[in-house]
């Protein structure tokens, strides 16, 4: 496994593999790796010849300085995990390497995507995501990009970004990996106490219950019950719980059985912010 810190070296290596007609799969991360990240690497291995994983805590996507400061950093362990699963290349740049002073970024039109749900509660977040992902895709020119469904809105932002460029990267969205109790794997879970981890599993239970209840009660009733269940069981605060069409263009007021949609939620448990979603089909 090669560990690379300089963008020039990364460009050189990726260009070599591309010239050899080898497909490059890319998994961007902020480190503090867990089985969710590793499942993306493993999926990339199945569908690519060379797998590149980045580890970079991107300051541009944090709208809360405390969140940036407290974000877990476990580089040594991350490298051990990536080597175990057979990752080929790990890119670990510093901030100056990603954002050199003479670099300019294109303007991306995120339309409604940076105004709803995560965009509403984390202003500037998706602009930061768009910047760093564009930068990495421009450096690597990967054929395939592997992202987790847990960050569904982010996936849609990145798809929109790619469509606005000449990049030829194809996005693959992989299923959310969960603990045995249903809690979605997240680097932020390390900041939860054991009891909070147990209680936070009710986020998933509430989403499942909401989907089941849509067969016999109105959506607004199901949403209220889900919010109540989450807040009672987690002692947390639901920032939003909303149902959208799969393209996140239209928020649903009513739901007709058989229609594909997605229910998304953000919950503050203690001082840790958790997101999750389930597709309704």
C-alpha cells in the first residue's frame, strides 16, 4: 500500500494506471475509519483495478469550529485498517496541498440542495464538500467514486457537481452499514457514551416504524410519531425529519403507497449530531 502526501505524486501515479487501461476507484474519507468506510473500499475493489482512499479532515465543510476541533483523528489505526482490506493507495494531504493559495475553484450551482435539511442546518457545508471533492476528482481523474447512502444528500450534491463539469467519474452509492442494534456507523459515534449508543439505535427503529405506518395513516401523523419516539428514547433533539422524492427535489406532504421516496433525519444526542435515512419503496 502506497501512502502519498503530495498531489503531484498522486497525479503521476494515477496517470500511469490510467495509461495502463486500469480503472481507478476512489473512496474519499475524513479518517476515523469504521466498517462503513471499509465496505466502500471493498466495493471499490470489486469494481476497480486500483483503489485510492483519501484521508483529509476538510475544514471548508465545517460550519462549527468545535465540531472541526473535536472530529476524531486516528491516522495510524486508519492506515492499519486500509492495509488489511487491501487498499492500494492512500492520499493524506495537508490543507496547503488541497487548497494552495493560487488555486481557484469553479462556481457550482447546488440549487436547492444546499438549502434543505443538512444545507439548512449547516450553512456553507455543501460548498465545502463540493470544493474538496472537485479538487480530489480533478487530481485523480478516477473512473468510479464510492459513497455511502448514510450521506444521501451529499451523494446528490456530488452527482450534481459532476454533471456540471467535464469529469467522467461515475458515482456508486453503497448501502449504509449498521451496528447490530441498527445504529448507522459513523465516526462521530466514538463520541457517544455506551448508553447513548443504545438509545441512538431508536433513530433507525423510528424510521422503520414510520415507513410501516404509511400503509395506514397520513404522512404528517407518521412523522410526528417518529419524532416523538426518537426524542423520548434518545433524550435528544430532532433537527429535522423529512420525506423527499429520491432526487430531493420535492418535499412530500402526502405519501401514496408504492411511490419511491426517502425519509431523512438529523438528531442531536448530547453534543453529537447524527444523521440517518431509509429509502421508502
